[in-house]
């Protein structure tokens, strides 16, 4: 078993690394991403490839007053993972920003971790679409989400 009971995944032909790097390099770079939201939520990237991105977040510290995982934290996990995934796939000279997020919460989580598997449906020149599934430690489906992102030139590249 890997970190905190998560089975380790190895790169394979089913999920090739982003262009110009290995899957391990992509995960290492993603883990270095800093920002108040990523740090507050405790998001950890687990797998990076052209066909899927996986990350997890602790339930503890991300709950609503009733003691269950906050839906906004789940939505932020999904948007963060797809945004970073898009950035890796379109290149550092581009910026990916969410423009439409939908999420359906199917069951609550009270402890442990939730893990999102994000799959790009289409990565175009100006728009990207992702499908995401969030599971708890027991593999139960917690939420499903779709995200559309705008892909634009980076202000520093202009």
C-alpha cells in the first residue's frame, strides 16, 4: 500500500505522461503547486497522465458544521485537479480557468480521504472539458462532476 492506504499506481500505456515529462515528474511538479486553497484543503496529487489525473483530499478539516465533507471543498478539489491537468496538457504558455462547474453529491463522507479521478473529455485550443468521479476510502462514489475551462494565453506570454 502507498501513502495513507492508497494503492500505488505506476505509469503505463493506458495513461501516458504529459508531453515532455515523465508521469513521476508531473506528479512531483503538481505536488509543488502552492496556493491558499490547495494548502487549506490539503490536496495531494497521486497520478498524472494524458488520460487521467488523480488527487486526494482529507475529509478532516474540510467539513461543514454537521461533520460531513463540505460540498464546496469537494467542488474545489474537482476544479483544482482539472485546472492543473489542463495546464499540463496545453503547456505552460497557457492559462486554464474554470467557466462552468457542475457537481452532484451522492453520499456523505465523515472521515478518511476522498480521491478524485479526473478524465479529460476534450482538450482543445480554447476550451477543455473534464469528467470527474470522487470516491471515499471504501471506493464508494461520493460525487460526480463536470468542468468546462477556458484556455487562454498566459498574461506573461503576451
